[in-house]
DNA sequence: TAGATTGTTAATCGATTAACAATC
DNA sequence: TAGATTGTTAATCGATTAACAATC
């Protein structure tokens, strides 16, 4: 079914957006769509949509277009949303708590198993019915509880150390909110959320466009 | 000083990373660096670094390299980090609170003026010494208080409505955390933080690499 | 001066768009 | 069947990398 060529990052980063727009079509009871129609909604060219989807299979039908539900399901599978991931969060500060409470999380198959922090004021509190553990227990916890995904929400100074412990215990993917680049072996996936970079980009664009003059 | 050609988004999104690595060099008391050395640290090619920096001016010196402090300051200016932005947050849930408490925020020149929510349980509480106002007051607040940046942290159903109010009152930039694409006039800048897209990308890459097998 | 390293042009690579034959 | 729309190849566009003359 899936083609064997390497998919570019540009294509991969568009997949969630397809998934989101298809979900929206479903809620609007639209059960079929052409690349041209989808193009008008999503803002990619029809050509690009067909090109993108063809990386993964022949989901369309000439003269008809795409079946919305089928395509939605297929993209969900491609994204791995049918899988379950044992997940932990390290760092229970603002961002850690927000991520822990982030409801979409469980829906995507990420099951939060444990939360760690080193601040004694946070250790022991409950977030989503999960008691925050002392980060000193991280090593032994991971040794006993095989975990797929680690979410790093600690200050940048501690991010690499936390990542090292995670990697040592076989964590396969890291969602990194610390504003630093962590080093991991090639077979570990890191996805960064660098909020300050996003904010700086906004700041740049405001000034570039000369919309902002004090 | 600055060249007049249009800067590509690819270059813009690398600027914050230059800024971050230069800050790190400064804390390590390194006061000069060549594109080659920086390349080894930051992971871009030396050629790309020179190409990128030359979009904005001649910051280097042949035979010497770049002065770290000067370059850091220049990039800060290019990013508009020397400016101040009056900022509000709409939506005081998990993400709204995390953003409000996000300390880097003020350092980058984003000054939080007000927070709004429609949940009566949140209205009246204090976050960072700012009392959460009822979202019904948003319109009149903006009419009386010129604001540069709006941060949207409401559920996707309400994001467009909030954006419309912001735009009506002349907000210039929107930092959007709602998992939807909002429509604004061309002269308003939108920077999206789509957490679930980031998570889906992580999920895809885990499965693609076959690191993850249940 | 000689060595180092930039700024910049040219070459390459990759991603997007256009075109159209295949086919439902 | 005729019309619509895909899948796919070819053309274009843009971004990255390589090369090197300029120069500190």
C-alpha cells in the first residue's frame, strides 16, 4: 500500500492539517471531496494535495475525488493515531501542567503514566489524578516501567540530563519544550516546541511589515 | 544597512536559533566566531550561515569571522526584541495560564496587560498579579486600551470570533494556540502554535522509523 | 605579507506547480 | 458515453550548497 520512497519533512508536516480539515468535513457531513475543493478550503494547491496523498497510496478515484471518511481514517493510520504510547512528563511547572491537562493528548493515543519534578512544593500534588513524583525517582521508575514517550518541560539547564536518562531506558520519542537542542542517538525521535522561537518569529514579522511603529 | 530583497520564511525561522546560540557563546565568554565554527555547533552549513546573515547586512569581517556580541545584538534588533508590545491573553485555561506565567515572555518585550476568560470560575482570579476579566469586556477593553498583540488560548470554536474582535480594534499580531486556522486581513500577522500537529508529527515519525512496535 | 574567512555568484538539489493521459 | 478528476510525469521555482575572488 504505502510507497517506499522517503517522505519529505515538508509533506509530513502537512499531514496533521489534512487530518484536521477532513475531520471538519466529517462534522459537516461532507462525504466526498475533490482535490480542487479541498485546495480552496485548506490553502494548498490541488496539485500539491494529490502529490502529497500519492506518497502514501492511491486514495482517490478518477472522476470522483476522495471519500472523506476513508481518507480521514487512512491519514490517521499513517500518523500512527491508532497506536498507544506510554508517556511521562518531566517538569511539572507551567508548561508541564498545561501539557498534562491538555485534553487532546489522550485522544491521540498518548497515555500519561507519570509526572516528575524536583521542586518539593510540586512533588506530591495531583495533576489529572497522577501524583507528581520526585525526579530522583525517574531512573528507577523507567527501569521498572517501559515507556515510549518522554515530554521534557524542565528548564534548559536540565533538559539534556533528563533526555539522557530517558534515552538510557529506551524511550523512543521526546517531545521537547525546553528552549534548547538536545542530543540523542539517531534512533530516538525529538520533536521540539520552541515557544520563544515562535514568538520571535511573530516579533520579526510585525516589524518587517512595518505594521508596528512605536 | 538591511538589504531590500524579500527574506524567505526559511531564513526567518532560523534567526531565533542564531540568537539562541549566540547567547550561549556569550555566556561562555566566546567573543568571536567563524561561520565554520558556528556551523559545527548549530548544525547549519557554514555557507548557509553566511548566506543567511548576508540577507541583513555585512556583519562579518574577512579573515576574522563575526563578533559574537555585535552579531547577537544585531539579530536581536532584526527580530524586533528591542521593541515593546502591549499584549493580552484571551482564554485563561491550561495553556492561557502557562503562557501568562511564561517568564521569557516579558524579556522578549511582550508586556501582558490583561487576561480574559468566559468561565465564571476563572474570572476574578489573579495570574501574575493580573485579574482575569470577563471576555464580555474584551470589546470595551480594546476600545479603551490600544493593544499590539493578542494571544488566543480559547477552544477552536471561539477562536475566530475572538480574532475578529482583536482585528476590529487594530491588533497587529496574533499568537494563536487554538487548533484551527483563523482568517484575518493581510496586514495582521498570525503565528500559530499547533501543539496537536506537533504531537502528530512525532507520532508519525515514531512509526515511520519502525522504532515503535507494540 | 600570508593566512583566514567573508560576501557573493554559480551549481545543485529538492519541493512545488503545471500539464495531461489514464480511468472511473 | 461524456465529464470529472485522479495519478504521475515534466517544468518551474526556490532554497541550499559549493566555489572562489575580495579583503581583512
